[in-house]
C-alpha cells in the first residue's frame, strides 16, 4: 500500500529545501518502520488505536500488539520529524499529512 506525504514548512523555504526535507522525512520514516510498504498499514493501525484510546492511551489498556504498533509509530514519527525539521522541532509544531 503506497502513501503520499505533504509537509507544511515555514514561509521562505525554497522548493529545493522543501523537497529535501520531504525526502529526509520519508527516508527516516521508512527506515524506522523497515520499509516503504509498512508506512500506510502501520499508520492506519496507529490511527485506529488513537481513535479508540485517545492520543495518550494508558499503555496498560493496550494489547501487546497495539502497544507495539503505537510505540513503533511514535518512534518512527519522531525520527522523521527530527530528520525533516531538525532535532529541536517540537512534535506539536511538526506539520505533515500522510494519505493512502
């Protein structure tokens, strides 16, 4: 399952800088998850977990599989945001959209 990515970045960023940031985001996300083909299904599973339990679920309320997916996505997202926007970027400020 493929996915599309849209980054929202600061004004004044050149097209080249935007493309490079998007490429860094993709590489970090796919690297953390293991493969491009895993991005969409892991993200979809993460969204289902968040929909059922909220943005910050109690880890004890999740099954082992849910906890693994939740933690895996959060780690991959953190790596991708840091790669694209820099290590000091706050997660709440990171603006991106993934569609599949």
